[in-house]
C-alpha cells in the first residue's frame, strides 16, 4: 500500500480514506512516532496507544471549529501529526521546535497548553457552557485518561455536568496506567471491568451501542434506556456515572477505527454530556514499550533495533541520590513513610517501595490528598516524606498551608524537578516553589548543592518538629570537593574566599557553576567570594556581613526572581538594617544583582541552555562580574 502519511497534511485529508487505509495510516504513524521519539526523546508509550482513537476523532469532528480538550497533554503526538505539524517532529521538545504538549501558539486545533492532569473535563464544561450561552453549535470533546479521571478536579467537574444542556462528550481513555499503575478505588473498579471483558465482549458491546444510539432527531431518553437494557449496565462503570446522571457507553475497543468512527458519529448528535469508555494499549506496536510502558513513558533518545530499543541511561541524578538516601533513612527510622502521586519511579521511590511496602503510599494523581494524608500520618507520630515534582506540588498549596504549615507538623516535602526542567517546557518548570513556600510560617526551605547536602537535609527534616521542604533539579548531581562545612539548618557556608568587591551567593547546585566562574575570573585577576546559601528560608543573617562590607552581592537561584530567594535575602537584609539602625547597610543593598527565572515563561530547550538564558552558568556568571567590574559595559542578564 502507498505511503499514506506523506499525503496527510490536515484532518481533511482523512475524509476520503477507507477504514482499511486508516488502519494502514495508523501503523505508519506508529512507526513515525517511535522513530521520531528515538531521536529527540519524549513521551512514547502513551502516544503509541492512542493513535487509532485520535484518527477516529479527527475523521468525525472538525477541531478547527469543534473543541478538543486534552488530559494530560503528553499524548497529543498523533493529533499534532494530523494537524499539519509532522514536518516539525525532528525538533520535538527542542529549542525553537515543537512542544511536547498541546500549544495554542502552534495550531488553532490546540485549545489550551496542557501539562497537568485532571483539567480537561472542567475546561470542557466551561467551553460547553460558553457555547450554550452563545448559542453556537461547535462540538466539545474532552479526552481524559483513566489515571486523570480519579483526580479531584475531574470528579468536581463530573458533579457539575448537569449544568450543560447540550452536546459534550467525555472520552475515557482506559489503558490501566498513568506513568505508573493507576491507583485507587476508581482504578480498581475499572480494572475489574477490564478483566471481566474479553475482546469478543467489547466487540458485541460496540455493536449493541450502535444498534440503539439515536439517529439525528430520535429521542435521546429512549435510546439511552435501550442501551442500558441491552448492555445490562449494572455490571459496568455506569453504576458510578449513571448515579451522576451522565449517560455512559462502553467499554469499547480503542484500536477499532471503523467502530470508533461510527460511535463518534452517533455520539456527536447527543443533546447532553455523555461518557464513552474506550480500552487502549499503552505502547502498542513497539514491543519494548508494550512490555514495559512505565519505562517508556518518557524517555530520552534511544536506539531502535527491531524490538530491542532501550531508553538512554543518565549519569547519577539527584532523583537517584534521593532514592538511596530515603531508603537508608527508612531503614534507620521506622517512623519514615513515603507518599507519591503516581510518580514512584520518577521521584526515586522504587527502592523504598520495595523495602518498606507497608510504609509506602501511592495516591494516584491527587497531590492535595497526598499532602493531607501526610499531615494525618504526622499527627499520628510518623515522619512522612511527600515526593512530588515542583510543578505538581503547586496543586497542593492550600493543603500545605492549612494542614502542614498552620498545624506545624513534621511533613517533609521532597521536591524533584525544581527549577528549569528542559524539554518539557513551561508547564513543567519548577520555578515557583520557593515563592509559594517561603511565605508560609513554620516551613523550612532547603536547596542542597550536592549529594552530601541532600542526605543531610533529609535527615535534618526527619529530626525536626515542623514542615521542611527540600528542592532539587532534574539534573546530574555535581561533585563539589570544596563544599565541606558542617550542615546546620538555616546556616550558609563560605566555600571560597576572595578579596575582590564581588560575592557570588548561590542556592542549590548552582554552587558548582559559581565555583567554576570563580576559577575563570581568577585567571583574569578577580578573586570573588563564593557562598553556598543552602536555605531559601530561613535566610542566614550572616549574609548581612557581605552587604555591610560594601560588597556587590550577586544572588543566583534556579527559580523565579519574583518572590524568590534573592527577594528573600533583600527583605531579610532590610530587616537587619532596621534592627541594627544601620543606614549604610540599607544603602549597600542597592548594589545587589538578582539572577533567576524572569517574569515570563521560559520555553523548551535543554536545561543548560535555559540556565544560560537566566545568567546561571559559569560562563554567564563570570561575564556578569566582568561587566560590573567594567561599568562602561551595562549588564544584560535576562533577554
């Protein structure tokens, strides 16, 4: 058969193809995605599993007029291929290239930039209500995963679908997994349904639904009642959805393009919100990803040798270092419990899970619940460790405030992917955690520079009596032989002393960049002092001495300048100046330079490039000092 993918430049090109041709196209797209991701890295398994479903949706709906809401967005590769972006896949997740998530900047077919889970039903609900208000006839489709539908926001949105008096279709893509195996009662419910259905059952279910769905104009109530009677829905998830007055159809085969086209065609005419439950296979078509979809959820470049491809292996990371440290701590202290939100491997908890299964909890994509469970454990005398990526911890802010900070409970927040995350881009950067955590009373915020400090921070948190946050990046752990001072909560460390007017104060692993910059500057006769701040809260009062000496203090953080570490230092210095009645100290604070993420969204690129943009690499730090040393050259920090 001809190479069909070359002829597809927009969804309109699907219209004249037969089901057999569409099936062949799905195979071509699966090969295309596998080979593209092997070159650039990206989310592989989930995208291989959703290709037929995506083709069928685009065959029936016109998403330049109709609206498609993704949940989560990393499964959108086939959608991007069909909407005119396949020629840019060589730059997937690269600087200046194609986003790994839906992006309205790229296409009118993308409605929201989507990186978090649980949002599609709620935003679809809003769009359906907007269309209802405007009296327009666009179709609204929300594509939600089985792991995302257990999110609290999804349930809140389902509870409000009664507000909608028009078409709105929720497609539940059930592949039994998120990044890890889906957790919780809802997941168990779907799993029992999945195991109770053979392929023949699913095929018959599809036929029965199609037999009883209405043609245009046929009464909706009669059609739904006929489907209920025929499918004996008491044995399906409709027990849950029907109790919320949401018509449920399924489960059906998510790889049967012909049936999916018929189903979408019929369901597009419904006059109320409805759910279509489809089964898909994560990793379908590429054996390594099919056999181990967790391993191939998100991968760097890898070699595709028949069916023997494997993701690349990184050097020792902060995640791995944390995983070893928390397992060791769990061995020493039986009060240690670990909690994650569907990210066991991603947060480094695999070893802890294996060694202490009775003290390990995966709550699924429910970060708020993770925080409150931890608070309950802490109230019972345990020392819970909550392991969540920075970007996702934002979803639990109110719980951190109410149940951890306000109660002053010993909950440890281990915040992976803090700072710039590289190719995942704006939805996943961890720039905000310093700002939203440091405002909370009782809470300590640490940023270890290396593995020794990461372990020390974890042990200090477990020994403390209040909430404690430890932030670290998605990066290799630097080796910093000079960083030998004893670790004490709230205390900084002078790692290198110089006699020039410049002091580099860094937070976290940027210490390595500052030391490398100091080496470069020494060759040019400038000996700078390098200070490892270690904490974003509390700020060490000893930092005031550098300001008091009239030094130019450069404050560097892998976080947002607005409300971040640098701001915290300046606030603390002003407070100290007032306490000491020292106008000279207040005046020298004005010489400080703040480096970090700008008040704008940082695009996708590799992490090193993003740090360069923010002035946080050794070369950039040295350049900034040289420009300050030669005042005729103005400092240009953020482009």
